[in-house]
């Protein structure tokens, strides 16, 4: 079940003391990071400023939850 939460604060990435922590996290395997990230942004996601790995893109959904696109190198 999903519902609106009064006083909702989107999570902060990277995590910071005293700030809202991520409540869930999804990793999606993709064949091309740049095109997958561009498509996600077109659909309403925002690219995070902090990108800790070159084979992963951290993004936020429209509600501010972080998720990752991970390069499928297999």
C-alpha cells in the first residue's frame, strides 16, 4: 500500500547525519549507462550530484528516492 505522508522529506544522498535516510533502494542492470540515464531523466528522474562509481549512475525518482543504474558488464 502507498499513501501520502504528512511532513514527508525526501532522502539525502549521500547519506548525512540528521537527514532523512533512504527508505528503499533499487539497482537496475543496463547495457548502456548514458542512454539509460538519459531515458530515466526524460521520464522524470534527476541525476545525483554525487556519483561514487564509474560503472553506476545514482538518480532520484520524482519523489526523491535514490536508485541506481548499474552497467551490466556480463
